[in-house]
C-alpha cells in the first residue's frame, strides 16, 4: 500500500512513525519542509518530497511558510500518483484542511495526527480573536474535516477532550509521545562537553529547550531568573527560536542579567549533551493551551534524567505526568515568584532533586519508540478496509 505522510517540521518522533510503515513493507512518501533526524535516520526506502521549511522568526514568516507549504502540498496531492492513505499532521494547520478538500475530490482516505489543535492555539496566543469570523468558520470547517477522517490521533486525554467537539470520540485514539532513552540519556557533568563548552562546572542548570512561541509562558522564567540573580551557583539556559525570543532577550538585557544564556537549537550530536546538562528542565505552557498541545520536550527531559518544572495549568497532561510519577513540580502560569521559589527549593535540596531526577529517568522508559507502532497498527486496519 502507498502511504503519504505530511509534516512540515518532521522530527525524530515522526521519523519513527514513517519508518514503522516502511519497515512493515508499505510504500511511504514523506512530504516535509524540514527533516530533523535524531538517533534514528529516515529509512532510505522512503521517498521525500520537499516543501518550504517552517520559519519561527516572526509572525509574518510563520504565516507565509505555513501558507506556501500548504499550497504546494495541495498541488502535489492533486497531481501525484494516488495514495492509498494520507496521514497528515496539524503542522502546518492548513495542511489538514487542504487534505480534506483534495481527498474529497480524489476519494482518498486520510487520518489526522493532532500535534497542536487549531484554531484554538491561535486564539489562546492572541493571534486570533475568539469572536472573529475566521475563528468561527475555521471551527465549522474543522467539524467537517475531522468528521471525514478515518481516524484522529491525539497525544493526551486533555487533547481528546479538546478535539471531541469536532468528531465522534470513537474515531479518536490517544498515542502518547516518547523519547529514545538510548539517544537521550544521563551524562555525568564531568564528562559532558556541553558543560565544559559553556563554563557550567559547579553550576545548577535550569534549562528551557524548544520553541519560544506565543503560547509559552517564558516571561515567568526570565522574571524568576531576575529574582534569583544573586544565586551565584545557578545558571539559566534558553535554547531555541520563536516569536518571543527577541522580547525575552531584550528583557534580559534591560535587567542586566548575567545568569541567563541564550543559545540556538542544538544539532543532533550536541542536543543530548545539552539536555543532560540540566538539573531542572522547564516545560512552559500558557493558560488555556493545555488541551491544545503536549510539548514533546516533556519526554526528552525525562529521558535525560532531569527534574521537570512544569509551568502549566494543573489540568494539563504535563501536570498529570509530573504529579503522578513524582518527577518534579508544577507552577501555575503567570506566577514568577512561585517559579523562583520552587527553583530555589529544588536546587538547594539535593536529596529531593535527585529523587525527582531518578523518577524522571525511570518514567521515560514507559514512553518509548515502540509507541510509533500504535500508529501502524491503527492505520493498517484502515488500509485493510481499502480495496486494492
């Protein structure tokens, strides 16, 4: 069977999924803007069609790359050799809508993987008004798009609840994200080149690594760093890009903070060392976003044996993981004083910190690349229903 997989920002998790289809003997075509390999390379038997990469520099570039990718993808889907099944990710958000429109004409079945739920993410980030006509029309279209899908995948129970107004729950399947705990693993600080490169010897490291987007409460992290600026053994590291980065850097400069270091995204070789350098790993979400996304960094942070500090509503999937498995602490968004006092408590109580770190690593073993085969099992059931 010929399976078309669509994801503008293809990372290690999605590579595991498409590789699972290829390993099972299916012909796989990947339509992607960028491919970021981790420990496992993309199977050589997979055909790759390139579209524009996703740009996180600013709102204009983000919207442009979303739109341009979706237009080119729609053109490809219209003209390509007919696939037996399409698996499309909500990245970019217009790709599922393009899939619904074209497959309704070509009569191709499709499934949707909800990494981020739109337009809800745009509403909560302030990019779209809830009362706007665009939001109302998008939601109505979602009901038809999700309703026509053979299967809808989400990453958590909270995301299932957020998606269920659009589609019958019987169509929704939860598959939790994962991390490769052989690739992302603890590295003793004395043996960690990232520690040596950035002069972090003897420091407790608080790390945020990921997209610095509009839905992430990273202002609380910078404010907490300002509160803790006189803690000489404490270093904050912010890795990544996104719409908020320039604003956050300006806040650091304005306060004269020397305990905050900004770095670009790390490549596949350096990324595991960066994660393992941390003592406390920040997972940040704003209010209202908890049902719209589950940060994949949650699982890589656990695999690196790092204590989690989740700045997220208590109803989120991340909060549930942290509390259920005792892998860190949870702070409500918008409370930098609480974030600062929590960090101070964690780094000053080594027994508590080590307990959370050990639990974190053990918990990561519950969320492994074997989860990718859950997509294969579910979608092979769909493929069997399709006439050859």
